[in-house]
C-alpha cells in the first residue's frame, strides 16, 4: 500500500453552552466549569431537568433572516461552527470542487419536526432532513465536492471526522470540513430520554448533574451544540503557512451487535475499536499519552468503557478525561466537540480535568484526571464515541511530525 499522506487539522469551530469558541470551551474545561443548569423543555414549564442549552444564540451574522427561517436550529449551529472553522484555517484555499463536507447528526431537524406537527408548512421537510446541515454548510462555504451526512447516534460526529480523514487519504478531496451538530432540547426528546432512565431528570445540584465515572452518576445531561474541523494534507497546510493544531493518524469503527441501547458489558466492542484505530495509526497502546473518553455518566456505558480502557492499556495506565461533565451530551455533535477538545489537548499538551467527579466508582479501574489539568507526554491521543445501536468509533490524534 502506498504511503498515506499525513492529515492536518488547520481549523476549529464550536458552538455549545460551554463555549462559542474553541478558546472559551477550553477555558471552561480547564476551570472545571459545567455549562449545565435547569431547563424548561416546553412552553408550559411542566418538563424541567438539567440541560446544557445555549442562551443568546444568534445566527444572523452567518445566515440571512430568510435563511434562518428556512434552517432548523441544529443546521444553524452547524453553519456557525463550520464557518468559524474555515476562518480559523485561513479559508478553504482550494477550488470548490476539491472541497468536501461530512456532517454527523443523530436527530437532524427535530426542533422543526416537533414545531410542525399538525401544521406543517412548505419548508417542513427541508428543515427536518438530517442532511440539511450538510447542505447549509456547503452552500455557505462554496463546497461543490462530496457532501455526506452520517447518522450513527452519539458516534455520528466521530464517524464524520474519521471518514473525512479517509477522504483526504483517498485523494477525493483536498480540504474537508468535518463535524457534527444536534439540537434536540424538545419536550418529546427530553421525556423519552428521561423515561428510558438514561438521562438525569431530577437533581438538587444541576451544575454537577453530569458525573462520568462517579459512584453517584445517574445518567447523561442532554445538550445541544455543533463542532467542525478543517482537514487537509499536512504538506498542503505547511506549503501555505497554515497553523496546524494537530494531526489525525488513525480511525477505527465497528459495532457491538449486542443490544439496541446497551453496550456489551465487558466492553469488548469498544476495546476492539480502539485497537483498530491504533493499528490504523501504526501505533500501539503503550505509546498512547491520553484517552478522551465517551464518558456519558450512565451506569452501563461508563462501566463498559472503563473495562475496555483497562483491558487495552492496563488499570490506571493512561490518563483519561470525560468532557461531558462540562459540556453535557450533545448527541450527534458530541464526538465532534470532543474531537476539537482532543486536538486542543494535543496542541497544549494537557489533559483537562473531569468536573463533578468526587468519588470514583471503584469498578471503573482507570486513571481519571480530576482536580486540575494534567500535563501529558508527547504521543498519540485517542478519542472515543460509543453509541446506541452498538455503533463504536475511535479517532487517533497526534502532534504534527515531518
């Protein structure tokens, strides 16, 4: 097989309650400052729970008033994050046909879907389509190359980043905008997750409601957000003098084929997925400097992931962090948000602490970074996403090397 080109991350953009820029998000993580509060999910105030919801979000600097009316909130978040990523990269400096976009979303235009029940208008279907986010990003940034949408529940954003990297490797695009977006803070979604037992519905301390790997964890906290990364060949980035945040080196994806909503209890699928990603990157578990965990704060997922990490790396052998304690769980956007966070970890040489972890579950025999950021050694860093449907995705990041 011919040598694969190194893939650089040259642009980062985010929109979430924990930060409307990568710098703001990073500051929230380092400060262990959760962006979680009580949130009313319907107009009558009868469904209330902790959530990570953006306030004051205004897309009009990126979309015209007419376009805003035509795009669901999820797609609006996507456009803002993607445009910021493109600006951070210094623009998409290749012909439109050599640009591509890969988005991940779990719920697409669910806000518009619920708003339009019983009274759909002519824009109802275009607003709720899962691929509408990819359309709006492509239209806003002049992308006429491949435009793809992946929907693998909470692994969607990570799958988008991994598949985008493979597009660079294959040569079908020179620059790819890859990311995820979801805004599902709706009455029906909240009630459904709450009744399933997967989501926290009541708490005396909303800011600490998301508690990955803690003995007192009670489920995930629903969030909204979007994140995008600009990917290109490392040699192309250096030739144009672009700043390189980090590189992507490997990607693994598989499925548990075990249960619709529960992971395999021993974490076998997650372990194999991480092994695949590391093999794809041409490295081993011994070289890994840090693991960005999926870490939802649910009983079954935390146990399965911890067992997978311990089995692959050894008990407490590698520092682990769980950003959802700060960001909440942004569903299809979660993996993309954490890809941005992982790129920043590589760039800054730091593993952010896991907020709200006060007493670690002894069954989760891993080294979770807690009270303060931890300096990490140089080496590969892996980011995990393990989703409903048994969908697993892992991506490996590293510092740029010649």
